[in-house]
C-alpha cells in the first residue's frame, strides 16, 4: 500500500487466466508516453488534463502531464523516480520522489516544487488535491502507515479506529476523504467527513478497492476481481456499478474520475505491457 505502482506490478500475476469481460459502453482511449516502457494514468482534472507516471528505457520513472494532446515530463530535480498522482483545476499537482521519500506539490504556472513532508514522518506520499489546495495521502509514523490530510500547514492523521494501516486516495470539493484501511484480518474502504468515519463496500463487487472519487463525492472508482484471473475497474454511482475493462485486457484498474465522468487508469495487454487509458461515458451518462 505504500507505493502505488509497486501495487500494480504485484498484482500482474493475475493476468491472462480467463477471457476478458465485455467492455462497458463508452469510449476507451489508450495513453502511452512516447518511448516509454510503461505508462499509468492516475489523476484527471475537469478539463481532462491527465497526470501519471511512466518508465524510461534507463529504468527511471518520471511523472507526466497529458494536456491538449501533448505529453510533458515532470521530474523532481535530481530524483531517478518521480510519480504524479493528483491534479486540481488550478494546475497544482501532487506526487512523490525518491530522494528520499519526498512528497511534493508542483505548480504548473510557476513550474516550482514545494516539499510536502510531515515533520517526524519517515515518508509522506500525497495522492490527491482538491481546488481549495487540501491534500490527502499516506505517511509513515514509526512502524505504522497512516492516512493524512494537509490543510494549509496543518496535518491531520486519518486512520479509522482499531486499524493497523490506512491511506487516503480521494478528496472531494467539500473535503470529504475516501480511502482504504486494514486490520490484521481484513481490508475495507472508508470515508471521513465532518469528523466521522464510515466503513462501506461496493454492492455486487466483493473485495472492491476504491482508488478515487469525483469532486462532488457522487462517484467512486477503483478495481475488483469479478472472476478468477480477471481484474476489472469500476465506477460506482447512483447505487449502480459499471464495470470497466479495456478491450482485450484481463487487467484494468481505475484511479481517477473528474466532474464530467471521465476516468483514467491503467491496463495490461496480452504481452504484459502496461498502458494508461481514459474512459469517457456515453452522452446519456454525462447528463445524469
């Protein structure tokens, strides 16, 4: 749970065991940074600008911004690993770097990095940012991995009672938080709003893990295993689940969703290659 892309690599062994699911209605598009060995889309803003991470032939990982049909590399100075996780509508991007375990906010307008590191934490990984500038993610505190929220200069630990680990992947416009927490025996999704934790599951998707939320807090995205050897992304909204499976793939995970319902994530092809993707809902769904 500490490193997002490490999680993707770990579950790759589930691939290509059974036939893929039929893709949901809507439009899928593949995202590949030119020359990259792999690409993963993670965050998306209202305008459809996408951030994520890609691998180069040198073995480095760099962040990317895909905007207006153009890919732009964003790399933390001096770091062999830079990963971008979230972007808001003001051009503020959050991510992390490996020199060492440095969280940051990158401002597109000024092209500057601001460090995000909770004092005393062994690492601070910011995963999401909303339009007020509130940031959420995971940090290390002793032997524990805990979710956090950063508002201004104030850090708040976000960890449901009696859990051993937690992280926050999504934050709404109003500041409601969504994440995943674990005990010794189970892992579950949770929300935190107005000082209250709520545990929840996704109906008809046993074991589903939530990775993101739209700004209004009305749609959740993530992944689950609908059958042996198949990992599928999903959108949950209006008390209904829509399964997302990139055509021809047995492994799809959804990570981000914007106000228009555009989803970003990662899929694996038949040759075990990792690619980013977008899914745009059909016109009637956009009007819901």
